[in-house]
């Protein structure tokens, strides 16, 4: 009797972790938008976020290095360049472009655009590896982009052309992260996901700190205490913690289901943006969100069936 309950309990824990991880990830945009209210820019906000997150990422490296998989597959010098490259593209560049975009668009639209990463992965795979794209997945992609267009045109109607600039930055962020996903596949199998995330994110943190030191005077670090508090909350609650939650969820329920559960992210972002930021929720935002999530569901569902 006890043995039969173990899988069910593990599944429930995994599902809970996946949901909480998606919600925690979605809170990043809310915290960034709150920080912008204190007159700071993207370079400063991302620097503080990654500065506070760096010790947590290094902790992941130490933790991962003590696991059996890491001892059986020690890092080699040949791994250094791919890890640094992935850290630059997938965590530094993607995050910086995302933070730039959040200066111009709502948190809800930002999260919807970021959730187009699976479609970018599909398109990059088609171009680079000549992978066939089934008609149903093309339809799913068109549905998702139709949802983005609905929300985009709604925001343009009341926020002006700056929405196009912000959306372009976030699209570039989503594409950058998709490139990271494509090229991290082989490396993550050898060195392990936690070790890869730890090292790559640590390097990205250093890049963010160096960027601030190169393009801003040290006096720019003199920010209101609220910005420091928000950055620390962002680093712990919306950066390091959800990474661990999602990885623990994948161990219990698998990557396909964890990815589908993660689609709660856009919904939670929109709800939080309404409650915390006072952003509007109307039929156009609701319709666009429904289309994006529906398209992503089809992409992840059929992608998991084919195993790519």
C-alpha cells in the first residue's frame, strides 16, 4: 500500500513545484517594472539582480559538483568556451534585452512574447538541422503569433509606437534564449543541467556587473533602498529559486509535462500585473493570452510526442 502511494506523491510534488516555479519566474517582470518607477535603467537593474544572484549560482555549482554525475563526468578545458558562450547568449544577452524591452511594454505582453521561444526553437531547428515541421505545429505557431498581434495592437493603440521598440527587444531576447536551448542540448547531457545553469549563469552575472562598470559611473550604484530590496527579491525569488523548482519538477514529472505546466506563467504574469502594477485587463488581452497559450500547448504537445 505504501509503495503504491509513492509515485502519486512524487507526481503531486513535481506538479506543485512546476506551478510554483512558473509563477516565480513570471514575477520577474513585475519586480523589474516596480524598480523602473524609481528612475533606474535596465543596465543598473540587471546589474543588481545578477550581483545578488551570483552567490546563489555559485552555490549551484558547488552543489552540482558534489553529485555523482559530476564526479563521473569532470569538466574539461574544452567545455569552457561552450559554457561561456551559452552563458553569454542564454542568460546575459537574453536577460539584458528582456530588461530593455520592459522599459517600453507591459509585463503581460513581455511574458507572452517570451513564451514564443518554443516556436523559435522549432524554426531554428528547421533552418540548421532541416527538421521537418508538421502542419499542425505550423498552425500552432500561427495561432500563437496571432495572439501576440492582438495584444500588441491593443498596446500600440494606447501606449504609442514605443511598444514596437520594446516588443522588438523582447522578441530578440526570446530568440537569444532559443539559440541557447538549441545549442545546450548536447552539453547538458554530459555535464548536467544544474552544473551548466550554475556556471553559465555565474558568467552571465559577471558580464552584467562588468557592463555596469564600463558604461555607468560608480555613482549610478547609489540607488534608492527600494531598488536594492526589489533586486534582492528578484534574485532569490524569481531567478535562483524557480530554477531549482523547475529542475526538481522535471525529475519527478518529466520535461514535457513540466513545460506544459509552465504555461501558467503568462496567466500569472497578467494577474500579477493587474493586481500589483495596475495594468489593464480587457477582452483583447484575454483573447491574445488564450491564443498564445493554446498555440504553445500544441507546440509542446506535438514536440514531446516526437521527442525533439
